[in-house]
């Protein structure tokens, strides 16, 4: 089923000039970038995005990390996009991520883990709408 998912290249990976490499991996996995933007999150934006984690011990360090530098946000479209994107990304903990995944190759820790990907249709819809309006989405014509 043709699906959309939401993706972030986090400050650690942007800072290491990995945007092109990571986009290449998405495209090679059959995921098309249909909206994208670079931004530096404010504290309020980061806290709102990660609201479900508020109160967890890693919340404050996570917000500090996510606001430490620019990020790339993108909407990816493709067959089974949510699962495919998560496969390319690998497990949250890089020690558990399969070889060849983005996190196995580039994540330094559970927190500084290079990328974010939506984990369900519901979260993909919420996360896309958090950063993009309908007019930002570019439907592929070829
Ligand atoms: P992400 O996929 O963006 O979703 C929530 C983020 O919180 C996660 O990636 C990690 O960056 C961070 N995170 C999740 N669990 C932990 C943890 N146990 N310790 C530190 N950071 C975590």
C-alpha cells in the first residue's frame, strides 16, 4: 500500500555532513522525498514534537540534543513506507541495529541516533502535520 511517513535527520548527522548519504539510502529503498526542509528547532517545537516522552528520564537531554543544531525534516512516500523507512534506519539503540542500517553505521548512542522515523500510521499523520501543511507536499508527476 502506498504510504507516507515522517523522517528527521538529527543534529548529529546533519553536523557530520550525512544528509546526502542518508537521502541516498532512502531513495535506494524506494522511498521518494515529497517534502523537505532544514530548520533549527526551538525548545517549544522540540517539546511539542516529543510530548509523549515528557516525564521520562531521557526527555530533557533529548530536547537539549534536538535543539543543538539544524535538522532536516522530510515526508517520504512509497510502498509500505513506514516499515521500509524503519528498516533502513535500524533499531533505536545502535548496539541492537542491524548491520548496514543508518543507526548501525552512524549513531553514537541511543540518544544521538542520527535519525527519527514514525512508528505507525497515526504518528506519521501527526508528525507530518506538525511540520508540513498540505501545500508543502509535492505530488510526484513522473
Ligand atoms: P526517536 O526515534 O527520535 O524517538 C524518541 C527519541 O528519544 C529516540 O529516537 C532517542 O533519540 C531518544 N531515546 C529513546 N530512548 C532513549 C533512552 N533510553 N535513552 C536516551 N534517549 C532515548
